[in-house]
């Protein structure tokens, strides 16, 4: 990602966002990720179990997506949702379980 300055309004939007993908498209998200990863390495700390799981899930697709949210279409009665790892899934009313995942 090119070097850019973080503006106050970007920080404000980032702090107001919620959910696993709430602000992943904001430059503050990436800047914070890089900062805390460098700090963790400098301090000689290990990754947390949650962090290792996130790395395992997102590594094949090139990392956590930073694009803006986009619409999700599903069959009537099914419900789209985002799990704690930021993956979009569709819950089927007919089967009572997840039927699709989108990375």
C-alpha cells in the first residue's frame, strides 16, 4: 500500500465503525495493522491464537480484504451475515445452517 497520511476525518470514521468488516476499507485500518504488527515483532511477542487463525483463513486470498462493502444477494428466507473472522456467509432457513461463504 502506498505511503499516505491519515487524516482526522478518516480516523473519526474508523472509530465510529462497528463489526468485523466495519472499517477494513479505511486507510487507518491498514496503518494500525502495520503499526501493531511491527510493535509485536519488536517486542518479541507471539501471535495470539485468534490472530494465527485469521492469518490461516485469509492468507490464501492475499490477506484481509480492504475494499468497501458490497451488496450480497441471496434467496428469499436466507440471511447473509459476517462471522467474527470477517467472512461473509449465508444462513439457509430451509436447512438451518450456513450454505455459502464468500471471502
